C-alpha cells in the first residue's frame, strides 16, 4: 500500500512486517492535531468556569494533562510491538468474548465524542456558509467518513497538514485573545477551593485517558523495531502540547467572556479575528474538528469490527468495511443533530462519566502489557475463541468490576453524588482509586497465573506464535 490515496486493506488483523512503514515522529502530529481543536477549548472553558482563580485553573489543567498523558502515551508504545488495534488486545486480558464488555463501552465513548465534536464543527460551517446547522453537521461528518474509509495513510497525511494549519491558526487567535482582552483583573478573580482544583485536574486527566482505547491504532503500522521510548515521547509531547495550549486558551476565554462564549463558542472564536478573517478561522475550526473526529470514527470501526467478528465469522472486505464505518457515522451524526441545543450543559458530565469505566480498563491493559506479560503475547490466540486467553477471564472481569464499584463513593455527576464527595469539596477523584485498585487487583490475580516473567500462558490447545 504505497499510495496515500489507496483505500486501506487491513482492519483488525496483525500488520505484517512487510507492510510496516512510517516515522515515529508522525505520532507527534497525529496527537497534536487531534487536540488543537474547539472541543478541547470547550473543555478548558468548563475548567475555567468552575470559579477558581485563573492561575489555579491553568495549574489544574497543566497538572491533569501531564499526569493523564502518561497513561495515554504508554498505550501508543504498544502499537509497533504488537501491530494490532488497541482494543482487540483486550482479549488477552478479558478473554475472547469477555473483551466485548469494554469494547461496547468504548463504542459509546466514540459516539459521544463524535457527536460532541460534530456539533461544534457543524456550527462553524453553518455560520460560515449561512446554511442550516443540520446540513452543516452532515457535511462535516461526511468528510470524516471519507477519510476513515481511506484509512491509516490518508489519516496520517491529513493530520500532518492540520498540525501546521491549526498551529498557525491558533497562534493568531491566541495573540488576538491577549491583545483584545488584556485586563489584569482576569488573573485575580474567583476563589481557591481545593475541591474545585481537584475537579479541574480530573477533567484534564479524563480527557487524556479517553484517548487510551484507540491510541495504538495509529502506531500499529510503525516498524516493529520502533523503540518504546520514542513512540511514548513523540505521542506524549504531541498530546500534552496541543491539549494544554487549547485548554489554557479555553480557560482564559471562560474568564474574560463566559456568557458570550458559552452562548456560542464557535461564534466567539471566529469573532476574535480581524474583519475579513472569519472564513479562515472557520476553516481552522472545521479542519480541527475533522482531525479529531476521523480518529473517533476510525476507532469506532476497529471496535465494531472486533465485536462483530467475535460473534460471527465475517470477512472484512471493501463493502463490509464501508458499512462498519457508515453505520457508526450515521448514528453519531443523528445524535449530534439532536443534541445541539444543550451540548455544553451535558459535555462536562459526559467526559466525567467515561472515566468511571475507562480508567479501570486502562490500568488493567497497561499492567498486563508492561508488568504481567511484559510485551509477550500469543497473537494467534487473540483471534481464536479456543486460544490460550480463553472465552472469558473471570479474574480480569472481577478486578474491573470491583474497581468500578470502588469508584462509586467518589463519583460526582448530575444524577448521582457519592458520599465521599462532600468531604472533598465536591471534587471527583474516582479516577485515582480506579487506577490503583484495578492495577493492583489485576496484578495480584493474574501474576501467579501467567507464570514465568515475560512468558504468556500456554496450554496444549495452542502453540501459536508469540510476539514481543
């Protein structure tokens, strides 16, 4: 597959060494572009609108991203080693059918983020072209769909260009923000509350960890000999720089113009420019939305394919591939159109809700890869129900569910607030307990079962090849 415009032929299978290609530096532009967009700005604005002094809001955003990106980037380093999408690897931890549980939760996440970003991209396009928001949202979703159908190479090429476009565009907007709203009073308003600071950190941590279920999808074609450290640091740098920049930008916007921003975020951003630059800024916003939403849609395709092929033998040829991409795209677009009116009110609760289920998964996956199996996997068994990983791994499922249960007293949502939240100043720190309990329980339960360090469990039913 030498042509960038050739439709990708691979899906969830192992990428053979003969098809491995690319530079590890491409991981920087993928994750920089994915975060240099208005949904990240909105998340920063949510953090900046909690009532903290701006300095403390920024400190929470920075700390949360620095911590959350550690886990996200560790997943990226798995791609070159295994050559498979991120979520199919969960079969090695949860079992062939047991992995469907986290897969379905991740699909829900993809749909939510796809819809949330489509709302903002559609709003920008509708304002620029003076068309209905519904039509504009459909157009933006269609662009993402075309990119996802072409697949890995075109996605990487698109992200490289958008890294430059978004970087220059938001550099201009950042300068305009500081020159237009230069009052020193914005740095001294609000009041410090430790609970609100922890909530800000949680928002940023959650943002990074929600990338974890698909980050390896975009590194799996890299040569097998790609150093783990290189894959980690290029990913970490891209996601941290892009996210901190956009979230800090959003926090400042929420401080200087809360009502006008939350009343129409894309309109406010476009209005920061000079007269005559509205169309350029609209392009930057729309291009950024497409940059992240194609990742969401491509990740949905991987998860849907993994789930369906586990339940029914299906050859993922061209027509099936297109169908597996179109169906989630249509569902996400319909939700985006329906959710436009109250998007910002529900977005904060949505990303916090995801953390309760994704954080125990990421802890289990990383503990397995780096500490239990130490990068050694029987790749044939990942694709077989009768392989060494079994149909269901009850130890893993127990560790996962217990970790979620431990999080409940620390949850803070609009529909439920745990009893411990009031003692923490209304902060939601469930992610800390989710990480610790899931990782600790999984290691305790699985380490004796796996056997010798660095070796997968083997049974008489399988002598498949091991990758590591």
